[in-house]
C-alpha cells in the first residue's frame, strides 16, 4: 500500500483527536470547532465509528459496588430529595411492607411482583431476607430481584447506628469473606445493583449482614465496624410457570 | 446471563429513556455498560481510584447530557466509549510530569488480537478494523494501537519508543490515513 502522506489533510487533526495523541491545547481547539461547526462534529463522529471498535479488545472489568451508590448520591437520587417516586422506590409501599417483616413481607412482595411484573418476562426469580438485630427486632428486609440483578433493601426500625455512621450491606457466602453490596439507609429504601460476583453467590447458603461504617463505606473493603443485623436468604420462588 | 436478557432493550433505547429522566433505564444502562467502560478507564489510566472517579464522572455526564446523543451519528456504545475515553484522556493530560511508563520497543510489542465479546454489530466493525490494521506496516500499526490504548501524546509516544517526534507523527498519520481509505474501500 502506498498512500502518499498528506500532513495537511484537514481530517488529520480530527483523527488525531479521536485517537488521543493531541496535547491539551490542541484537544480544546478541536472541541471548540466541534461546538461551532456541524461538519467538524460529523467528521469526529466518523472517526469514532472507525477507531472505537478497537476498544473491543479491552477486557471488561467490574467496578466496585459502591460506585453506583456514589453516582446516585452525586445525582441526588436519594429518596429524600427525589420528585415523584417510582413504584419500587415508594417509601410508603415499603414502609407498609416492612411492618409485616419476614414471611408476610415475602408474600406481599410476591403479590406486588405479580402486579408490576412485565408480561413478556420469561422467568422472574426473587429471593428475600429478613435482617434481624440482636434484640430480635427486624432491622431491614431485603429482596433480591435476580432477573434484574438488583437488591432492594427496606428499613423497618433499625437501631444501633451512631450519628455520623452509615450502614453498609454485605453478602457473606459460606466459607468466604464478606463482599460489599453497597451503602444502605436507616430511613429510606435503597436499590443496589447486583454484579455478577454477587449474583453468582446469592443463595440459601449465603448470609446478608449490615455493619456500621464511615459514611462513604468501609475504607478497607471489609467490614470495620460492628455487625448490627444479619439474615439468611430464602428463595421467594420463580414465577416462570405459575403465571404465564 | 440473567433471564432478563430475553427482553433486553437496546442501549439506544435505554439512552433515550435516560434523556427522559427514566432512572430505571439509567440504572439498567449502568448495569449493562459499567464493566465495559470501567475496563476502558483502567486500561488508559492504570489506577483504580482515578478510574473510579472517571467512571463516576462519565455516568453523571450521561445522566445530564443523554439528550445530546445522536443515534444517526454513532451507536450508543460508541458514544459511551467516546465519552469515557475523552474523560480519561483529559485526566491523563492533567497529570503533571509523572514518569509514566517504561520505554517501549515497537519491534517487540505484541499485536494482540482478541475475540471481542461484545455485541454482534460491534464485533463486525471490529473485524473490519482489525483487518485494515493488519494491512499497515508494523511500526505504523503498533504506534496507532499503542496510542489508542494508552491515550499518550505524540511527544510521550516518541519518548517512550525512543524515536524522533517527527517519525512518530509520520507513522501515526500515515497509519490513520491508510486506515481511512481501507475502511472506506
């Protein structure tokens, strides 16, 4: 192949911008042009389409669980400052649910699941856990929505949290170290994503636990404060066949 | 694989719904793309903490600017990867005089070629690009690849490869122009 080198090709700077070889000033200049000229933006987009498929060679890496919580916090998704809550996030629904913690809660959750379930879902699997405190009271209830890879954690009346400390949820697979699920709250339901590592380990042999941590979460990746609630995990069933 | 995969929304759908302030769509978009994009951050920044910060920045930007996604220009995954790379490169440019890397011997740099595990359309695009890359002269190919994955400037690349700056520029520019004609043929 013998394409002549054309240093003056007007496209070159855009290609170099996408490849990532320009210094900060030259990058800023291209970005200004993109804002001012549609043709410049289109040329950059064309180079994105050409070069970015190379990113397929980069291996996927699972970010830590607490990153999603950090994003939610930054975007003020916290239930306290949200506008109209979605069904799953509706505080009253969950508060009502947690009053009947345990088996009743599981039954209620299943009933709700039937209501909100999307009709085309091939199968829907849920697991539930009641996180009891040392005094025997229910601290939180947790529902693991396996199909959607998430866990919904609803406070009942948790105790034992000092001011300035925050509850962190852990999954403890049998014979393994605790794995951080994410930060939860004592006064609001929280939905957290379940990554592949957690999904693979959620089950009847694993335990959920809540420990008391600094507000941003355990600095070590392992529980550092007192464990104030624990619960075993029970299958709440697969609804695949019963309601299709 | 979860059961929900059977009824997957496309990433384009999820991005459009995110633009409409649909938090569930946004959460799903995060769940489906975070590992891909975190991989990109780690590869370029090679520091976990900084990669987490950049990924957080990426998704807050996605929430705020999802409406600026134009499906006619690029697929959703391309848009997300472009956004991630831009933020990672900006971060790299802010690093001051850090001794970044060991020298590179372009003669010995391996040409990785992996089977991409992503969606069908992107693997077709990847195959075409990989094919065109293979047609480049070895030093051009390796400099383009190294530039792409490291996000380093011409100057840094020239230093690391121990070649004069004009040589590095010439390899990469020739490589880019040849890639364009190959991809468009």
